[in-house]
């Protein structure tokens, strides 16, 4: 288990940003989860609020994506617009010394502003499922370059979208099979993992949000 962010092999620009954000050393969940993601593993993360879960997927994705490549390369689903804005703000701070561009899309936000942002070769898009689906439908959000998919917070909050959203994503070109999928789950209390994995299973055999799951990281603090 890595004892510092530097030991994890993170780049100097990311280390500098983390230092400026006040991260002195990794939290327990960061020590346990980030190395798995950097090694190409699919991960479910269970940890209490405030334990640093956003940095788990944030620094990992920034480390593993090239801002010069076509994007978006990562799609992050958040259950509320408040969380979408908060996570995007955190990502911008982590990417302060990198060339990555990020954007948040969510309901009750100006659609034209979001469309302009999505045209700027965004590396990471964070948003609520409904708004992301709208952008995919209207071909504002190009999905063919996505390599990472993050479902953040309590997945039970996504249940209203389960009949519609995963098939819609597949129809619009996000082919999950054969791609790296990072799936943090960060509820304030334990989630029924068996039900979650069943409910978010995609139709394509062997392809799913949890189709190649290898590690469940639970810091035991819930």
C-alpha cells in the first residue's frame, strides 16, 4: 500500500495541485483504491463522506488520460446538479497545472453554455444522467472516445434512470465492453451491492458497469 501520493507515481503537476489543495498525505481509501485504478482495475469504493473519494477517481483519471487525445475520455455521473458542480470544481483544481479541460452539465443550467464547453475538446464531463442523456440525444456529447465511466455517490439515487439510461448510452456509441471502467460507489451508508450490480447490468453479455469488476475497496469506516 502506497504511503504517499508520490509513491503512487502521480505526475508532478498533479502532486503540486494536491499540495495546493491541502492534501498532505493520502487518506485510507485513497491509499487502497488509487493504485488499483492506476493498474487498470475496475473498482467499487465504499467509504464515508469526506474521506476523499473524489480524489480517488479524479487524480487517477487525470494521470491516465492525455489532454491532447480526442475527448471526452471520461464520463462521470452524479445524482444531483450540486454534486456535479462540486466534483467538476474539484477536478479543475486537481488539473490546475495540466492541460485537461473539464465541464459540468446538469439541469437548470444554460444549454448553449454547455454546448460551447463540450466543443472545447473536453477531457472529462461530469453531469446528471438526464442532462447527459439530452446532450447525447442531440449529438452535443461525442461518446466514441470515452475510456472511463464513473458512477459517483449512492447508486440507488440512479435507480429512476435504470430502465432508460444504460441502453441509451449503448445506442449512442459508448461501448463498455473492452474499455476501462472505474466505478466508485461512495454512499454515506452501505449499499446493497448485489442489487446494484444486478440493476445496472447492461444487455451486452460480458459488458456492464460491473462486468469486469476486480476489486471492492471498503475502508471499514461506514
